[in-house]
C-alpha cells in the first residue's frame, strides 16, 4: 500500500465495508451448507472476504450478495478442488445434539410429540436426497436464499435451481406423508 | 370420463405451479392470468389444496431449522474483525 492518506483507498475501504457487513451471516450460513462444517465455513468466509476486498474496485455495487456468493463459490472450489461445486459432499445433520425444539414456539405436549416425529422424519428424508438436490433445498428453505442467489452460490442456472428444488421438496413431502404410525390413533 | 381427464390435466397444470405460487420468488412469479387460474382451481380442488398444505407444513418445518443453524455469534464477531482489519490496513 502506498500513500496512507489516499482518498481513493479510503473510499474503497468504506465501500467494501458497506457491501460486506450486512452479508456476513448469510455468507456463514451458505458456507456451512456448502462445506458441511462450521469450522470450514468460517475459514471459507474469511478467505472470501480477503478476495472480495481485493476485487472491490471491479465491483459495480449492484448486487453485493450475489457478488459475494460468487466469490464464495469460487473460493470454495479453489480451497477444496471440488470437481462439482454444486455437489455438497457431506452435510452436518442439523445436529444430533439438537435441543428438542427448544427454539420452537410453545405447543401442547401432543403437538410437540407430533412435531418431534415429523422433524425426525424430515431429517431422514433430507438425508436420503441426492446431495445436489439437498444443497438447493437447504439453501432456499433453511438458509432462505432467493432462487437467483442460490444459483450464484452453486454456479448453476436458475432453472436448474428451480427444478432441483421442486423435485427435492416433492420427494421430502411424499416421504413425510407416509410416516409410520400417526399419533391420531392413540 | 372426459370430465375426469380434464380434471387430471388441471391438477397436473396446477401441480407444476404450486411451488412458484407459494415461493413468489422475484425471478419466477406467476403471470396474473396463471395466478387467477391456479387460485380458482385450488378453491375447487381438495387434492391440490392438500398439496399446498403439505408444502406449507414442510416450509414451516424447514424454517425451524433456520434458527437452529444460525451462525455462531463468535464466528460472526471474528469475521467482522477481519473486515475491520482489512479496512484498517487500507487507511
Ligand atoms: Zn387439483
């Protein structure tokens, strides 16, 4: 770095901060879905931030999230040399140590039991998905990305996002429907 | 017979649009005419209405994972510090 009082440097630094700060949590979520691990996710976002900083001057400022997700995806494939960046290898199941719905709204005991059963079935069904389908489902329905941002994160066309998402949901939905022993009969 | 086939075709047509209808994602909105046609069908068809309800339940259940998978606040703080130091180096 040359002149420490360079106003251009200053403007770039402020631009960078403005683009990036609101997206840190989303980047961490997506990174976790892509890497399947919280620790790798943090490393990945860290590296993404450094690369984004270097690329700030080339960015037109229009869609910071999409810009960052593209850098994240490229960084991930460089870091892990993935043959298929849209193929999420392993997914950390939503946590074996998961508190039993601690975070969900309070429900009567029967509802809670039904919810627990549904959620276990859901985990099995998501587990059984093709990893490419699972990645899209997690990014849209859990990480709450738009179709377009999901496409950026995975490096696939929006149409592919939609068809994978729709098939994934239909598969999971059907799997939940035939859950063993409904509670209504006791 | 013809009525049954017609009904099947309507359900098939609807099934292909239900998720876009529920998501209302900016890049894949239904056209107003499609929207009207779908809502008219849902008002009359129990089977498709049940599918919509299943999608809503699935969405609620997966939405429950969102909170659970929220990033560790310490990781967020460390990454904010990374941003700070990148910016500070430039100044
Ligand atoms: Zn129908």
